[in-house]
């Protein structure tokens, strides 16, 4: 048998059995898995159906919810309808009329294009469709199964358009169904927030959303009137008050404006105060960009903004999206003018469809824009143009401060000329200072630049002379220091004489410098008093000699008979060249091998060093070993963060992870430190507790949970201009508002947005509250868990102030029982790690076991 035959005989026969682990997933399971990724919530389900209606050319889209969508969702439109031969493919997976090939994505203009919305909704709910095409006389009613196939078809009466009804949403996903049922109010609120975005951007489309409760009461949540104006849509959704507080976004470049690249870069970098790097190339791309901005934003005047970012809507080519960078840019610029509020934002960016990728996420809310940096620069420039003149006008005696500035033309003159134009900044500062003193803006101009330069010529010359003398002294001192450490073969007497001479020279130079300094001070004393420029003095530091270095002399072959003989002249020359003092030099002779065969090789090696260098090296090695050992111990510690303001987050995370609420009851009180801190021990760890901060946090949380604010009745009830969604949130959380001191009159028969009137508002001593606090409280309740006690920020600030005043103060001596009570209280509150003002309450000091290891005699011997 040949070698190849033997090799073939060793190879086993391939198996023909089907793999037992890797198998194809069933079609039904794949359909459910993919559908669950497309439709994530009630908001996405309604969004997909509304988009289908708008894509079909509808002018009326009506959304009807039963029990906030928990029972059923119905979306009807008056679009073109679906032809009968397209009914089978309407709910099939990846069937669509929007695109045919992948390249069509670059020019897609419709909301939907993937052909998976209706198919996914079929998999997650029970779907019924009623549609009639404009070319047919009767409508068709379809009942579909979870795979999107038609179970039953029947004729019915219906106008042209389509109606899609969903019941038992998420019935095929038990976990998601339970979560959907439990958080139905949050889901409904998010759905309304998303639907508002389509109401604002859809011009000429009337959108109506209603909800029918389990008792049969129907209410209109929101509606638009099919206007072609965005402002009209804003008025329909948010009311006239919101329209009164907004302004149109100006263009980034005005038609008559002539700007240079330098001016654009200066405006964008200085006015916003951020770190965005803008180059000349970016400015050129900005001027050539084909972006168009259609925007409406809040005015930056105080009170025009909002307490939260709940009304910010961004679009790219009329598609609602969530662009984080654009939102951050808008809010950053707005906070430069109004730091306490957030703006209302409607911003629609219009650009070429080929410059944006919409196929990133299943819900199409994340988009990728080409040249995003240029877009951000344009938005920033447009906002600066919009807000630039609003807050900077300040009237003084019927004239603005800007009118005080008399801008004179810039004239290029030589330094020796007697007249130099006064700069605008100098003129402004002079006018403002004169106005503050006398109320008159007429003042004498400041001294000219040429006069100031001539006045300081003499002091500059004196300063230059002094610096030259100081430099000469430093150079001479460095040379003398080198001589001190150079080896000398002269006698001791010569060394003493040289040292005395050096000392005398140094004394002479110091006296000379002091004399020159006194002359200079006398010369410039008067000019320094009259000049605003302070000349910095130069401190001459004492020159310290360089540290002696170790010199390793390369080995050379020598005879054995000369091993113990040293050539003193060569040794002397070597030491002199390396500038090593002879008194500190030691010669280290290495042991040589006694074997005669190695005598003619490198029999010994000379290394010249100092005792200080040897000691330094040994100490460095010991320090390294100790640091490595401490690092190994540190890895075993539970608390590793230093006490530093920059480490507060890490320290709180460690404390929250390692210390439970029950741990505070077992802590041992060590004592009080500096009449302001309590030292406690838990196992082998010592902690320091701020007695004022911890008592303040306990009092604050107690006030938060137990205080019911009293209200002041209003003489005339006030009508609240709330959206239908916010009105529903208020009605569902009346007990929270009553606990915060608000009292309302509810009219269930009134139309939506008109059901609530304010009868009383909270008042507590010098604190007054109003409608702004109601809006903030509604926003907080959007995502607050059930049973959470929500407080507006101003109520929290009032509680924090009261808790601070009633807490144990720094400087008060405490007995052991009081300290024990303060520590026990930390285990009874929700968040004990910092006070309401952000001050840390507790930090880790040291691990006692580590101290015992450091004091171990065996470790010290090492």
C-alpha cells in the first residue's frame, strides 16, 4: 500500500446526518422576532399608521383610541385607498410600492419604504382593514391573521380611503403585553408627544385624535385644522400663549450682509463659548451649502422659555427625528441668553435626499447627515442672528448704551506721532464710567497710545539694563558653581584661597545688584504709580549644584600582574573630566575569576560612584517594592476613591454599592472631629460624616414626603391653557397637585383643554407659586413611577432652605447619642449620599487593616 493510500485510509468518511444544534428558525418565530423589533410601543404603532395615511395623500387623518389604546386603535384617512389586486401584498413582509431597488433609498421622499409596518402589526395584534380605491364603487373589509394573510373578505360601504383597526396590541408577546398594560398612561403620553410632531409639520392635513374611556366618555386629545401655516398648527396644538412667545428663525446669512471668513469664525467661537474648531475650509463649505432652515423658536427673553425640553421638535426633510447634536447645539446657544429655561423648538432642515441616510433604525428616528458639522455651524449662526439683538439693548436716559460709543476710523500712524485715535473699547469704558459717576456721558478721552509709549520709554530702558546685569550675575554664578565641584590637584591652601575669592566675588555681585535695584526703583517709582501696567519683578533663585552622577568606565584588557595597581594620574584625569569630588569617590573592584584561562580577558571592572548614589538606588528599589505591595493590597479594598470634588460620582457609586441601609445601624461611633464631622467605623473601615449635611438631607426628605402646602384662594379663577395631553395628566394626578398646594375646579362637560380652572395656588411665607410650577409638575409626572411624590424645583428649593436652617450646624458639640441618631437617620432616607445643595454627607477615610500592615515589624525590617 502506497503512502497516499495509507493517508486516504486514515481520513474518516463525511457524515450525512443533519446537524443537531444549528438549525433554521421557523418562519412563524422569525416573523414574531422581527416584528417585535419594528413595533416597540403604542407610539410606534400609531406613527406607522399615520405615516401610511399621509403617504397616501390624505387631507384628513383621524386616530380613535379606546381606553388609551389598551382596547383598540383605529386610524382612518381619506387617501387614495388600495386597489383590489394589491390587497394580498399590502400586509406581506417586505412588500411596498415606495421603492424597488436599494438605490431608490437615496431619493425616497415618503415616510415609509421598507414594507414591514403592516406585516409586523399583524403579528402583534388582531388587524382589520377597510379600504376603497377611488376607481371602485364599494369598499372591501379584510380580516387578517398573525401572518398577514387574509382570513375573510367582504364588501362594505365606505368613502374613498382606508381604515386600519388594531385590537389586543402585543397579545402575542406576553411580557410586553403586561408591561404595556401596567404603564398604559406613560405609553399614551409618549404617543401623544410623537403625534404632536406630525401635527406641526403636516401642512394641509387635518389630524384629529380622540380617546374613549371604558365608561364610554369620548374626548378630543388634539386636532389641527389643515392649515398651511406652522404657526397655525402651533396655535391649534399648544394655544395662543405659546404662539405669543415664539419668533421665526432668521437666516444664517442675510442678503445684504457682507461677512469675511475671520468675522464668521470670530462670531461662532467667541459668542457661544464652546470648543468647536472652525477652519477657513468649513466657512467656505458653509457658504456653498445647500441647507435650508425652517424654524420657529422661543424668544430668549425671561419667561418666554419652558422649564423642560418637552416641546422641541426636529425634522429633516419633514421627517420627525431625534438628532442629538442638533438639539445640543440649539439648547447651548439658547442657554447663553436664557440660562434658566429651555426653548420651544420647531426646526425643519431641508437638504438633498442624497445627503441623508434614513435607514439606520427600525423606527427611522435616527438619521445620518452628510457634512453634519457644516449643518451645526449654520444652525448656530442662524440662532446667533436671531438672538443677537434681543437682550443686548439697554435703555439709559432714553438712549441706549451703544449710542454712547463714537466709533472713529482706524488710522495707521507711527509711534512717534502725538495723536492716535482712541479705540472703541476705551471710549465705551470711559463713557460708561463717566455715566455711573455723574449721569453724563460727556467725558475726556483717555491718554493717547503714543503719549503712553513715550512715557514708558525710560522705564523700559532701565528695566533692560537691570535684566542684563541679572543675566550676567546668573552666568557668573553658574560658572563658579561648576568650579566648586571640579577636582583640583593643587594644595589645600590654594583651595581655601579660591573659596574665599569666590565668596568675595559673590558678595560683590550681590551688593552691586542691590545697588542697581535701588536705582531702578527710584527711577520707576513715580511712573509705576501713574501707570496701569505693573512690571513683574524677577526673583533670582539660588543655583543648586547638580547631583553627582555615576560613571561606569568601560572595561579594558589588562595583565594579571597589574590587577592591583592603579595609575593615579589616569584616575585623576578621569575624575576631573566627570566633575566628581574626590572626597566622595569610591573605587569598587569586582571579584575576578581565579581561573588562569580568564586572566587575559576582562579581569576586573572599575565603577566610580558615590555613597549617596548607592543609597539613592537602594531606597528607590525599596520604594518600588513597597508600592507594588501596596497596590496588591489596594486591589482587595472595597473603597478606593480619593476624597476630592472631581471624584464625587465614583465615591457615591462605591458607597451605594458597598453600604446598605442596614449598615448604618451597625456602625460604631468613634467620636466627633473638629466640631463638624463624625468619625464612624464599619468593620475595618473608617468613615467621616458631615454632621450638618447628613441632618439636612434627612430633614429635607422628611419635608418632601410629609409636607402639604397651604393654598391661597384666588379672587377670580384662572383658566389654564393646557394641551389635552397635559390636561389628562393633571386630572389623573390631582392628589399630587393638591399636596403641592394647588386647588382646581374641574368641569367634565367642558371641551378638551378647557376643563380645568385654577382656584388656589400655594403660598408659604415669602414663597409664591404659579402656572409655571404647574407646567413643570406635569412634565415631571410624564415619566414618574406610580406613587412618586413629585415637587416642582422651587418647592424643592424652599424645602432645602428650611431643612438647612433647622439642621445641626457646624461648630456644635454633639454627645454620642445624638451622633448615633444622625447616623441611624441616614439608613432611613432614600438617598443619603449628599445634601439637597450637592454637599457630600459621607466619605471613606482609611482601612484600619492597611494601617496594621504598614506598622508590622516584619514589613519594616524588609
